[in-house]
C-alpha cells in the first residue's frame, strides 16, 4: 500500500507512474519543509542543503545510465523539454537527420518545425509488430547526416528498437545517436557507453517513479549543443554570456528542487528493488494481460508477437467499439484507468494502421498486482459480452 493509492486500478503508467513510493512523497515534503531554499543561489546552510539534494540525484542518474560525469546530466521539466533542447541545440539548416516512423510527438513535432527551417528529415519505417530493417538506417546515411534519433520503445505497443545495432551503424559513419528512452528507463538497463548513445532523453516521472515535473537530458562529454534558455545560473554572474560549463549552461533559473529531491529518493528506491526485479514484476503482468486478452473473442492485440520482450505497454481494440468508448466504460463502470486514443503519437498509429481507431492502452507499473490484471480482464470480457455480443 502506498500513501497515494486511491482504490483505482491504475494502468496508465506509460503516461506517468502512479502511485509513487511513500519515500518519494516524503522526500518532496521534507524538501519543501526543511530545505526550501534556492540551490546554488546563496551561501546559507539551507541553500547548500538544497544544492546537495540536486547533486545527489544527479550522481545517482549518472550511475544509472553509466555516464562518465554527473555534470553531463541536465535536469529539465519533462522528457519533451529534454528532446527539444537536444534537437534544436544541435540541428541547423542543411543538416540531415534520420528518425523512425513511430516517434512520439515529442520528437516528431520539433523535427517538423526544424524541417521548415531547412533541416532534412528521413524516417525509417517500423512495422505493426515493431520490426525494423536495420539496413534501412545505413541506406539513408548521407555526407550531411548529423543525427539518428530513435524512440527506445514504442509508447503505443511497447516494441523495443535495436539500439545497439543502430548505435554501431551511427559510430561506423561518425553520426550522432540520440535515444528517446521515455518508455525504457526504469524498465531496462541503459548503458550510454555500451549502446554508443551520444544523447539520451528521459522523464523522471514514468518508470523511474519520480514526481511529475522532472526530466533528464544526458549529453556526451565534449558534444556542443546550444542552450535553449539563458539566465541566472548562480555562476559567472559578472558576465553577460551564458556560462559554458555543464550543467550550468543548460539549467538557467530556479530548478524544481522538490521534484528533483523526490526523483533522487525514487532512484534510491529503484536501486534497492533493482531495475531487473522491477522489470520482472511488470513483465509478469504484461504476460498475464497478453495471455488473457488473446483468449477473448473479438479482441485485436497489437505489437510484438507473444514471447518477444517489450516495454510494459499493451494496446488492443474491441471489434465494433471505439477505443475512447472502451476507455470511458473501463473508467466509469469498473474504476480502471487506461489510455485510449492516439497517445500523442499519430505517426506511430499511421505506421501500425490504427490511426482511424486509435487503441486502448494498458500500461502496468511497479505497484500493480496480478489481482489488478484479473479485474481488468474480467471487465473487458464483460464489455465484450454486454456491448458487442
Ligand atoms: C516515447 C515518449 N517520448 C516522449 C514522451 C514525453 O514525455 P514527457 O511527458 O515527460 O514530456 C512520452 C510520454 O508519454 C513518450 O511516451
């Protein structure tokens, strides 16, 4: 039981995880009650304490992804901001970028804006099972290709893309690799060195179990990205130029100290549980969902075939019913929170052939139980019987 648990069967963890561990809620409250000063902005004790909370979370994040130095970890307010910072700080007119056909709008929309100012964008097609031909990346590389940016795992159907293989191609051609790890982080180990990742963007509030208002951008040492925002950093204040040192260059203005304190606490929680154990638990729930849904007539399941690893995301439709209708009934009649529709990823639904209908997405998280899944499968069987049969 968690402080935040409210009786709802919450299966929308791919959007943001809920509930958060008790220790996270307490860390946010303790920060606001006892360490509520502005970090790096004063030399008094409380400002220093707040600064230490942020430094600790930064260090834990560097350890989590095997970054060389905590100063390469930049705090943002969500994954979208991290992605925007990276794409807009890196790409200019004439640069070529390769991406996939299943990106979240957090990547697809900034790329569209950049395209209008002269960046050239090519998309590698990913099929309905999440399969991609790795040679397609290589075939698209040109002399002006600056970046390959790929989603780590689809937020629509959980398919995991072959990061290591794409990383090898990027390295071979001297092209940068960026990964949107929104649906991987906290579920699978990510080693930026091992995977050849130059830029990694992820949220603190999904699989890492931290508070909303937290996001992270890792930038490989030595890689020069322009900052999006200039302002007070608590450093080099005599100069009108933005400091060039990290993380100050990318973190102007007052940070979300309570959120980052909560994220630090969430990382300690996850360290104790281990990402492997957390993943084993959610993978078990995903298997239950897939097995159960496959045995109900009238259900179409999307995504990788049974037995293939996926992020904890399961998408389905009921024949003859709109996904929004199913989501509404699950919520209002059964107290089950799902996410119907297009999941901020029109491109992905276009690739998967579900743009018209959308899908109902169920995303189990660390605090779900097998009973939650049984209740959900029972509810879906009843909906099929009552509304379709
Ligand atoms: C694959 C993917 N990328 C990016 C995002 C955006 O994350 P945030 O809401 O933290 O900006 C999401 C959120 O659902 C996502 O699933």
